[in-house]
C-alpha cells in the first residue's frame, strides 16, 4: 500500500464506480510515484491544483490531470493532459498551457521479498503541445525506478530514482532526481505522508535543490480519494513553499 494525495472543480468529474477490489492507490499528491499499477478492467484519473511561491514569484497550476489505463496485468499506459498555469512576478503576469505527456508504467517485481522492494519502471516523455512561456519545443524524455516496501499493516516506505533529459528555453540538459516518502494509514479512511526529494541539473547556472513535503489523504470510497499537501524548499530562497489539493478516482471499463 502507498499512502498518497491533489480539486473540487475536478472532483465533480470523478464519480467512482462500485468496486470490491483493494482501495485506490495513487501517484499523487507527493513527488514519489507508487510502485503499483492500475488493475485490469479499471481506468484511473488523478487531478489537482497547486499554488507555489518562490522569492518574488507566485504560481498557480490547475489540472495536473493524469489518466492511467491498464493494458496488461503489470503494464499501464499514462496520459498527462496539459495543465493551465498562471504566474506573476511584480507587475508581470503570464498564463498558458503546460506541455502534455505520455508514458507507460511496468511492474518489474510484483511483490516485496524481505527488503527487496516491489519495483516498477516508468518511461515517458513530455510533448510540445503547450503554450508560451510554459512549453518547450522539444520532447523531454525520462525514466523513473519506483520502489515500495510494506513496513507493517499501517506503514509503508516508497522511493524513486529518476533521470530526465530536460529542456529550458531551448537548452537541453541532464537532470537526476530522487525521493523518499514514508506513509502512514490511520483511522481507516485517513492517510498521511512525509517526504523529501531533490534535483541535480547538469546545466550551467542551475544548482541542486531539495524539498520537504507532507500531506493527508481521505478515502471517500475504495474508488475515490481526496488529498492535500504542503511543502517547502531547503534552498536558502525567501518564501520557497507550495500547497495543493486534489482528487483521484477509479472507474470500471
């Protein structure tokens, strides 16, 4: 089990089907992706909103829409729909669509064996379908290794090791990132997590950055989950924080 969490606007679209399977496992709201894949016969939709502030810049991201469709027992297709972004720095305001994405998640080791974790691989890329100033004119492919450990009935540990061929203002560069997330399930429907993640970009002028993040999930039913989160950067930047909330739902197909 991985305890997860990101909008009331989106939640109205996420009406769950009746289900007798295990409770929904999501890839939000934390940075760490779960090692689980969506079971056959279901489709899963995850969405949310995030507000961030870093130094003198404020940003909003609405949508964060991820559609997860199983194609084999251990394989799912992933479609990320363009989010709408709005930001302002002083009197300068910008808005537009971010790039969309496509990918797959394949489960490599389906079960934890001692300290050998359940393991999955996510491979995908962004698509240059957004608008200025949030879109890049090239693909940005990446891979993620997702690890999961069941520590007890109520505690779980998750970790990701990631590589992305990123792009900024048309300049491509390598970026590595990693994360560690500790999840706790309590009071039947409630979950919480504490997470740390960091980025190491290989680009002149960009430095490594680290963040901490915590949040809550509330399971309305086995197929519908709400979430909220808050996080902060540990990078010596004034007002470096973010907050967000969202919803995830699973349907029969």
